C-alpha cells in the first residue's frame, strides 16, 4: 500500500486553482471583478489567441500599495472580508482571496500598479507561483494585469481548452455580462487588436444593451420596476416577440453579481408561458437587490450561484412583477394602421 504524504504547496495550489481558473474566461472574470471592486470607472480587456497567449486587464481603480503586493498573491488573502460574518453583508464581488494566487500558479503574471497617494508605481512578476521580481516603475494610477501562457505548467488542463475562437467567445460573453452589470463603468474589449466592444460608462443601461445586443432587442424592451418584502428589482425584459431558442439572453444580477438561479429562470419562464412557444426564451436584464443577510454568496468558488431563503415566495413575487410588466405593455393601445 502506498504511503500517505502531504502534497507539496505547489501541487495544492495547482489543484485549488482548478476550481477558480477553468479557462481563460475565468481569468478575465476574476480580474475584471477585482477592477470593479477597486472602484474603477474604466476597464480595458485585451486578449490574443483566445486568451491563451495573452490577457491584459487595465483599470483606473485605487491600485495596490507596494507592501501589499506579495500578500495579494497568497492564497486566502483578501482586503474584502475579515471574518465569516462579513460574508452576510459583503458588497464586493470578491471575498475568497483566491483569484490572484490561483491565476499566478498556472500562468505567467506581470502586475503594474500605482495608488493615487504613491509617487511611483511598482512592477511585480510571478510565474507558476514563483516570484521573479518586484521593482519600482513609472505608471499611471490604477492596475494592469498581464497574464501570459495560461496552463503552461498544467498540460492536462491545457489539453481541455477549446479552439482559440471558442475561448474568445467565452471571454466576449463574460465581458458583456460584466459591462451590463455596470453601465456606469466604461468597458473596452479588444480581441486580436480589434475593438469589439466599447461602452461609454455614462450610466445608461439602454445604451449598453444596444452596444451588446443590437437594435432589435434594444427597440423592443419593457421596463421593469418592482419591490416586495424580499427584494427590489429594476431593469428591462424583452417583448414576447423577441425570443431565442436558448437561455443565453436571460440575464439577471443579484446585488451586482451576475448569477445563475433555477428559481429566477423558472419564474421568467412562467411569466412568459402564455406568450411564447415551448423552448423559446425571452430576453431579460434584471437587477435584483436583496437586503444584507438575505443571501449566501459563498456557494461555489466561481461565485456564480447564490442561496436565499423563501424561494417559493420569491418565485411568486417575481412572476407577479414580470407578468404585470408584460400586461401593462399590452394595455398601451396600438395605433390602427392608416390613422
Ligand atoms: P479577492 O478579490 O477575493 O479579495 P483576489 O485574489 O482576487 O481576492 O485579490 C486579492 C487582493 O488583491 C484583493 O482583495 C485586493 O485587495 C487586491 N487587488 C486585486 N486586484 C486589484 C485591482 N485591480 N486593484 C486594486 N486591488 C486589487
Ligand atoms: Mg478577486
């Protein structure tokens, strides 16, 4: 029988990284979330070769002080929570302190960062969890992460990546979802030197919907605004005439976080059931706000799920708010042709 041995730190880190970094799009998600948490008003995402050779994320957020940089790359190190109770009222997108350590354990990372109060910036290079250098360097306020050669040291993972084109599509999707979560932040997405998305950051959600989904969707929206004892919700849903054969156009956010939820998906389906053929799904862009303490955001390392109580009541409330919105729209009298 083989001996029981404690894994080396390097192996522990690589195994843990697998939960957070599944593909280049996960790196983009984590780093853009960090930019949002750092109060950035502009974020640029640049990728080459589906993100496999290069991902560069630049923000104008508050930066990282020199004496904090190395700590930021340790596993379970975070500035966002201090104890488990903080999770009940966490308003940042991050809180697990795992992204930087995970990303740097499976790729080559270069960080350039400067805070507003520091006179110079710093450049930090770390490859496969091994620190290469930390030096002062001139830099604008904010943070740039350059992530190269993802999974260069984890061939088993690299093998499972899809074509560069498919990986780029995953990245475009996540950037769009993040841009839609923050109409007040200007997002730029550059793929192979070509700008694919550029939002103004003027705070107008309809503008972002237009940029991401185009004319047909943005011209056929119903406004949603409602509240109950459990949550508030605002946003837009599509007229029943614009539908898709999959759920790709169903977006909903809870407390600023893009998530997936069976309860919300079912409520959307129920609300549209009299208007849509089977296996057709509407466009939705719903922003829920739940009070502190009503959510458990710590369900999965990728933070795409949340847990909440009162699921049945919440389901009913969503159905009633959405059906009211759809009906209200119907009541707008149509102008007969020729008048
Ligand atoms: P988490 O986001 O869960 O705290 P991360 O590993 O993603 O963990 O980041 C570790 C810490 O590094 C963050 O808590 C934050 O203090 C700092 N940090 C990471 N990215 C940025 C950024 N773009 N701007 C400023 N600080 C950052
Ligand atoms: Mg983070």
